[in-house]
């Protein structure tokens, strides 16, 4: 049987199409696997780079961790620490011209070896006093931080725009395990005594 030139061209095209179809069916899963492998390798390289960066920063993290550990006061297992931290907070506020209108301690929470006491406070003062208060809290020798700080003008509609008010939650972190109460030297001293020279350097 002799095929015409048109029939030969049609047969060739049909064969090529069939070959391409078979190649696509056979190779498409492998191409997907290859793409997935390349993406996994890229993600793995990024993770390796991140881990190498974190490992290189290990000395810095260890230094920061040591500083934080020194701030975590240890108490006896059954000691109520609420009064201690209320005094600490009140002293910080007085030293930095912040008036605490209300102080409401929450229930103690446990996170592994650490304990958390949150104290909800309502305050009044001005911006400069607030900045110094926050600075003194961060530089103090106890593990204490603020959460959900709210600030608003205390005299709306009046010319005095410096008086402010608001609320915040002070988070106190400590641990337990000692059989005796910590010595008085472990408790924070007046923030003003420790921070006076640093306050003068602030642009307020």
C-alpha cells in the first residue's frame, strides 16, 4: 500500500502528537516531583542559613539570658508575693512622678519553672513622667514589663495638654523554690537613686 504525501504528513503529525501525549503522561509526575524537590531544597537552604545566623548570635543571646536570670527573684513555694510587687510598682511610680489611681492584682499563673503576676493599674501623669517610668521599669533589677498601655489626655477641652491618664497591666515574672524569703538586698532599691544620671541624658 502506497501512501500519498498528504497521508504521510498526516501520519507523521499524528505520531508526533501521540508521542508528545505519551511523554506528557509519563514525565508530568516526574516534573512535579522535581519541582517539589527544588522547592524543598530552597526551603532547607533558607532554614540552614537562619540556623547558622542564630548560632552565630548565641553569645549575645546567652548574655541577654544571664541578665534576665539575675532579675528573676526566687521566693519560697508558699509565699504570697503580691504585696512585694505592689510596693515595687508604687515605688517606681512615686520616683518618676506617676500617680497610680488603682492597682488590681490578678491570679498568679504558672509557666513551667516561672510564675507570672499581672497587676492592672490606672495611672495619671505627664508624658515626661511616663517615659521615665517606662525607662526605670526596663532598667530595674526585677523582671517586670508592661502590657496593653493606654494613654489619653486627662483634661480634654482645656488648655492644659500635658496632663495624661490611662491604664496598663504590669507583668511580674519570678520563680519559686527557696526555703526562706529572699534577702532585702534582692529587692529593688529606689529607681530614682539608680537612674538619676541616666534620666538627665534623656531629651525630656
